[in-house]
C-alpha cells in the first residue's frame, strides 16, 4: 500500500506538466513528424512488415528507409494504440504524457531503492519532472524519442545496481530489456549514456561484488542482442543514405554550444531554435536542480564522508559526472568534439542536457537523504520552489483544433511528405524529389499498360501488359535489398536510368520484352539485417528462457 501511495502521488504531481495536452486538437512543434511516423508505422503493421524498416509516404511518396535508421520503439507502441481506436494525434499526446509519468516513476524507483528511503526518491522524481529542458523537449522541439530516452536512464542504473547486489536473473532481464528500450528509442542517447552506466557498474563492483561481473557483461550482451535488428543496420548501412544533410548547415554541431549564462542563470522562455542569437530557447539546467546537484550534494557528501562513506563517494562521483556532461555542452569542449567524429551525429552539444539533468536530479535526491535534520521540511521547500519556478513552461505555443483527417490532408500532408526529406535519402538519389511520386510506373520507352497497381509499406505490385519492348521506371527509390520479381522470377534492375529527370533520383528501373507480367518489387533483408534479426530473435528466446527458469525456481 505504501508503494501504491507514492506511485499515485508522483503520477498526480506530473499532471500539471501535461494538463495542456488533455484536450481535443494538436499543437505545433519543431519536429512535427511524430503523428506521421506513427501513421507510417501503422502501415507497416497492416502489411506485417515487422521489423518495420521502409515506409511508403516519406521521401515525397517514393518510399524511405525511415525505421532502418530512425529509432522505432515509441512508434511501435503508438501504432498499437492506434490499432485499439485512438487517433494518431491523440496517440502522440499520450506518448508525451507517458514520458512525463514514466520518467518520474523510474527515477523514484532508482533513488528510493538505492537509499532505502521513499522521501528522497519522491523529491528526485519531482525534480526530474519539473525542469525546463523537459518542457522544451515536448512543447518546443517535440522530440519524442529523446524525451522517451530519459525514462530508461534511471531504469538501467537501477537494474545494474540490483543485479550486482543480488545476482538474481530477474535483474539481468531488467537490465537487458532496459538497454534494448534505450537503444531502440534513441541510439545517440544510448551512446552518450554508456560511460555513465559503465562508471556506475564499476563503482558497485568495487564494493566487493566482482563475482557478478559476468552477469553484468551478459546483461549488456543480451541488451545489444535484443536491439541488434535496429542497431546493426544503423552501424553498417549508413553509407547507403545521404548523411551529409544531418551533419552540415544548421546541423553542424559547432553552431550549438551553450554559454554558461544560458546553462546556469537564464530563465528566458521561447519557441525558437538554437544557433540563432535572436531566437529564444531555454537550454538551462534548472536553477534548483543545479544548486542541489552541484553545490549542496558535494558539500553534504563531504560532511557525511565518515558516517556514510559509500553513499558520499557515490554522490561526489555523480556530481563530477554531471560536471563533465555539462562541460561537453560548452564551447571549451570543442577540442574533444573535433577529435571524436561520432559525436558530430548528435548535431547539438546541448543534447548532453538529457544526461546532465538526470545526474543532477539523482545527486539532488541523495542530497536530500544526506541532510542531517529537517529533510522533510527542506525537501518540501525544494519541491515548492521547483514547481513554482518551472510550471509556467509547460505550455504549447499555439493550439490547433484539428483531427487526423485534417492533419493528413492538404498543405499539412504535403509538409509531412517533405520535412527532413534529405535525412536518410538513399544514396542513389543525387537530390531529393521536388514533386510527389506518380501513382503508376513510368514507361521510358516502348509501350506498356498497367492495371491493379498497388503501393504497400515496403512493396509495390501490379500487372503490366507490354505491347512493345519497354523500359519501366517505378515510383520507388532503389536501396540495398530492393528486389524485383517478374512472374515470380527475380530479375536484375538498375537505378541509373534518369531520363526526363532534372537530377537523378535513383529509382528502380528495368526492361521487359513484349508480353503480360505480374510485377512485385519488395525490400528484402540484406545480410546485415538478417544477422540483426537473428540476433534479436535469439535475445528474445534467451529472455523467455530466463523468465521460465526464474518462475520454475519460484514454484519449487
């Protein structure tokens, strides 16, 4: 009952952060593709394309390897919600609401279990909720994947801690599944969180639990295995898409370092973009959070060093890690960015804020625990201050009284087909298309007539009668794994016949002699995708085996 009480209380306190979302309609955001991505994922569900890799409408309806590279987990959940009758725009709002509630609860679980005290966990969960960056993520940027990644930071550390302390297989399952969730929600967030997780594991292993090192290793391996269906193509197939667009121009990381004033002092609020000096965008650490996490926590840790050495050292380490992550946001860290090209894919150094605020709130929760007297009064004052200072940020810029049919029609639909069109554009296309894909294939020479032509999520099929030897060009980008079958037989195809195009789009093309044919073009798995799929299936089997094995022991 006590656990339920705290869960209910935390959930109730998150309500003001999303209260403005609980109404009909939708709100504008910078990444206004969230509903579209759920819509496209739902088309994968219709065709049983699992895992979903290719979507039919992106890339101006020439098809796109969207979820071969873009983390899919929130959109799988969103598509499931739509399948039970929730409209797409409401699905997106629910996902944001879940992000607030679940991240608060996972922080509470971590801190309360770590300290064996509910109050510090409660305070940490509220601090982790009422912080400017979490308002920016939803109401300004609409960065669903990055926002959701913050659910899993506390969960991973909690699972590692419990696995090292107990050695129980159920925590190995939690650890691997949590890693899987993070890697398939935001792989870049996973990349920058790895050092934190490793340092955390080493700390607890040094506490005399080296015998569980092997379980930590296998937990990591199993987590990677579960997510391999997505991670391996991201690692080994990125050369098949244009990546220069996500690393240059506005997305060049060098334009997005943040000053100390904006990080520690500024409370400006606006709906602008970083990199433009005249536009307002709050990129602060949260006044209460950084004072507690970087000042109060280290002081209290030093004061308690003799009485509570382990937690004090841990607190100093967390605060130090928080400082390192904050340093990575500032211009002074540019020499590190210059030497580590993989960091460039973060695009915005301030994305380290996700890790920074997590570490500061974790340290702040421990600080409340270390207060010798009056921790309930001081904690209450902290909660009051953090809510009063930040509650005004959880407001959308505007509200649109629209539904799904309006979201996916007219000018709004056209924008969604072309937003971020250069991201993950197949490499065979020189530039993105400037007009929508035609409904039927083009006949470049000869004579041919099509019937019953259909475009699926990752395939196009139809009948064609070739009246004179013809060259056909499909309204479909070519991409590794794309396969053309004519009357059930695989034929060779090309992507270099660019006749009548202003610039080559790299579309699937092939020749057919006179006759009647049934054409089926479909994206198939490359060796990398197959290996990833098999590894993920193996990981799922192992997880179920561990669950069954654990339950058998419980029964005995």
